[in-house]
C-alpha cells in the first residue's frame, strides 16, 4: 500500500492541469482511477482524448514501469496485453518535482464484472486470450507477477482482455515485486516467489477459481487439497479441473502448453454447456427468423412460379386450340 506522505504529495484535485517539464504536454485531471504502492493513476484528457496518467515521487519505480510498457510494445504491438505508452515527463508541482508517465486509457469492466454481465461461458474464451499474451510475454523474458481480475479490463467489441497495471511485472529469475495473497503460490504453500512462467500460470488458475468464487475465500489448511475441493464444489469449474490443478501444481512448462490443454477441454465439453445461455437463445431466435424468412421466400417463389406456369399453360392451350380450329376450317373448305 502507498505510504501516506507519497499519496499526499501526489494527491491532485480534478481540473488541475499537469504540464510536462521537458515535453510541454498538458493534461487536465478528471478523477482518480486508483492508487497502489508506487503511485496514483488518474484519468485525464489531452487534446480532447482520454488518457491514464500515473505519477509517483519514486523515479526508479516510474522508470521500471516505463521500461515494461516499452517492452510490451516491442513484443506485442498495438492491442498488447498492457496499455500503450504515450509520454514520460516530470511535473514541477508546489510539492516539488513529481515524475509521471501517460498511457492509453483502457475502458471497460474488469474480468469478474464482465463475466457477471455477459455470462460465465466467456471464462475459458478470455483465458485462452490471456494465456496467449502471457506466452509472448514469457518468451521475451518477463513475468507479469501481480496477476488478478482487478488488473484486467475487457475492452471491445470484440472482447479483448487487457491489463491496466504493470507495476508487478518482473524480469524472469528475480523475486516477484508485487503480489496479492489469494493469487500468490507462496501464500498457498505451492511454490516460491521467483519470477518464472509457472508463477503467472498459478495466478491464472487461481483467477479461474475466482470466477466461481467472486468473493474469494480464506486459506484454511491451504495446499492443493483445499483448492481441489473448491474446484469440485463448483460445477462450472469441473470441465477444467485437470488444467487448473496442473497449473496450481506447477506442472506446465509454458503458457502455450496450458492454453492447448484448456482448448482441448473446451472441445471435449459440449458447446451448449459453456455457451452463454442468453447468447445461445439469441442465436436460436435469429436462426428461427432466418428459417422463417427462407420459408416465406420459398412460398412466394412457389406462388410466383405457379402463376407464371398457369399463364404459360393458358397461352399454349390457346395456340393449340387456334391451330386446330384453323385446320378444321381449312379442311371444311376443301
């Protein structure tokens, strides 16, 4: 948690204009979005666009997070797991020089709120996205660290999982910088706090459990026994039990491996079971409407064709009758 002196120095009222000392860009503060151990994040505007501005009097922390965002951009390009970095500067305030950086403002509900709104059938789909992004991050030498639903925003459409806080991102091999107990394997006695792929995959598995237990739960006996019981206590987690347990036990080599097995579980489990019921009903209604329209078109086509065929038959009969009558008159005159 941020110390009180740091928060008081970085506390800014809405409407305050932050002017960069070096680049001269101006940012108008709208409101506070959140604060943590290393700074406060504000929603601000710049040239009519909304941005997220994080400030701290800990220059080393700012530098570290900026380096992470730059690495994200190189690794993943636009739409990366983390927000795009827009500016880095200092602000000469009445309390002294305060470092800040500006990043893309990612708007949307957090992971748990999104699942509550759209249905838990989206859970495996979003985790496939997350594991894909984590795989690229790990391949480039980073571990996310403080992975939790509050740090993950679902933007879109189409729904895309994005991160709004990279403060815990750590170079592989070092000690994890920031963590939240529920998602920390050290807290559960299932591993160290060394930055490696398995640390993030443990956190991802705990988030999958968290989707079924939105208020979380306290550690009792701890270890895999308590967590396995929690998984088996929720029917929506049972199809993915093998994947979750393997991640909790550190048995995955990479995020790609975990992703492949999660995809296998989705393919093995009937689609109707993990599809959003409201979305499924909407699809059925749309399909029924399409079928009805098709049937209507078929009936119209049949009536039109029947009418056309009737006129053709009338014309043919008329021609034949006329020809026969002309032949009759010709023979009578002979």
